[in-house]
C-alpha cells in the first residue's frame, strides 16, 4: 500500500508539473556591460510552438505602467515567425553588430554573445527600444489569439509601474526585502539571471507588492553567457525529477573555485557527474557521510548534472554551474 501511495503521489506531481508546462517563458536574462544584453526564451512543452507574430515582447522603462508601455510602439516588438522546437531555447540579442562602433550607445555587442544569438532585435532606437533594457526596466512577453486585438501575459520580468525604479531612485531590483534596490545586492543590473529548474511557467500577473527576483532566478556575474542555449527544467526531465527522494544542495553554485560541496539529507553512497550531452565526466565513491567535496578544477565552464545515490535505491540529481 505504501508503494502504491508513493506511486500515486509521484504521478500526481508529474501531471501537475506538466499541466503547467504550457507556454514559453523567459529562461535567462543577460544585462551586461554596454550593449551586452540578451533574453533567452524557453519552450517547456513537448510540441513545437510557432511564434507567427502572435507573441510580442515589451520593455517598461524606469517604472512605467503597463498601459503606458503598451501604448508606446517603440517599447514593443513582435517576435516574428520563428518556430521553437520542444524543450528548446531561443536567444535574442540586441542588434548592435557594427564593429566600427567603439563608443556611445551603438558600441558593438561582444563577439562571444553575437555568436550565440539566434536572432537580433532592435537595431534602431527610433524603431524599437525593447532590447535596450537595463536593471530598472520591466519586460513582458505577451500572446494574442485574435490577430492582435487583445493580448495576454505569458511572462513578466520585474514589476511594471514600480515607482522605486524611476530615474534617480533605484537602478535595480535587489535580493533583500523590500527588493527595490534600497537594501541588499542589486541583481537585475550588471548580472546574468537564470530561471530556476523548478519554474514551469511564466509570471502572468504583475508582482505585488514588489518583485522578488530571488524567488525564481539564480544570479551569475556580469557578462556571463556561457549558459545560453542550455536550460534545465522539470518540464523536460519529467517524473524522474519530481520523484527525487532525498533533499540535496550544492554550494557554492555556480562553482567559481576548485571545489564545491554536496550536502544531503542522507548518507551519500556514490556520485556521478554528467555534462549537458550526457557524458559521464566524474565518479566518486562516498564515505557514508551526508557531505561530499566535488573537485571542479578539471571541469570546463558550463552546466553539469550531479547524480547522487543513497541507500534503498534512492537517487537525486541537481544542476551544477561551473564558472
């Protein structure tokens, strides 16, 4: 009976997760130096999604309200006719590719970021400034089903109408209450933010009373874009992810030294580390302790999956970013 109840619970969790994996959302946000800016979208569904100009992205500049932002055509741009494959990403980079520009607002995007882009948007500030965002701008992705007569939110980054973001006040949302940049470390300015793997859908109503960026995003240093085109999400990993039976954390994560530490709720018997294409790159035997050191010095920068084994055939997998 116990096994049956656990199976029913796992199946219920699986169905709940996949019921939420129904539309695209922002999976990564890059707010780097100069024009090094990018937005990564993720398709969490098992079906291809044709954008077909039925999706648009809007920037809300310095605390503007939703109505003001949507009324300003220069703040929005349709996302075109791209087709997103199941469980795939689409990387949008600001269109600053003129390598003759070395100063001012048109300074060229870094070569590494240009090489990663799937598409470039907003090459003329007078046409659209959607991608000219910085740390105190909100961004929304919207969808229409009637040719543009009405639009609904599929995801919101930041908070529209947040007066704390007005010029001269806060340049960024932060990681401590009240999250408006007055306390704590600024996150949405000069950082890369990656959506947590547990997030299965976008934010469809304006955050209130404030946008807490730490709830759904992990923070990486400025000008980090090695994780673009890689997104780990429970929508794709399915029931194996939701039935992880032992709580386990890895820290620091991202790993930026030669070591990182695993800490689990039960004794670790062994650990396997895999890269994003499924190659086994490391194996370690545990010493029946709940903690284990993982040496990261031999690993190249990127995303890895740490799979830990416990007694009674329990297995848990966590994502590790190596910087």
